[in-house]
């Protein structure tokens, strides 16, 4: 089993897909890394040789991934919040920050809401 950037890659998947399990590596960067290292994208993770894994680790050191990237993203959001920008206010309120509508949809960001009534109590029937 290959362990790259602190992540165990799934052994039965192709390496081009397995690399996307690392935070910060998507399909396009995965393909470019494999091309730079001279590794066939169709080979399974379990079939990688040790020298290929070492080459991949060295290539990945040049791009921000996992902990470093998560820290950079969280610091950017923290900066937006501290400066009082509109985007920072949206982050603080857990609302979409990029102009999406919230009257409907936005369930992922807002969560499921409870319906609030008018405040009047219903009269009991006797």
C-alpha cells in the first residue's frame, strides 16, 4: 500500500485516481505529476514499484497539499473575516460567499432549517 503525503492510497484503484485522495490533488494535477515522473496512469496503486513511489513523493513536495494547503485556506478565510469584507461576513454566517441564491437551495451550506410559524397559537377544538 502506497502512503503519499500522509494519505494511504486505495490499492485497487488506478494511480491517476488514487492520487486524487490527497487533498489538493485533482485529476488534472494527478495526470501532470504522473507524466513528469514517467509513470503509466493506468497502473494500479498496489502494482507501483518502490522507486516510482519515491519519485511521486519527491514531485508532490513541490506543490502545497494536505496540512499546508488546509492551513493556507483557513488563514485566507480568517483574513477575510478579520478585515470585515463581504465575503468574510458570509463565511461568518455560514452562507454562500460567491453570489449564489439562498431563498431556495443552498442546503449544503445553510443546513436543514425548521419552519417557523406566525407566533399565534391554534385554538383547541372541544
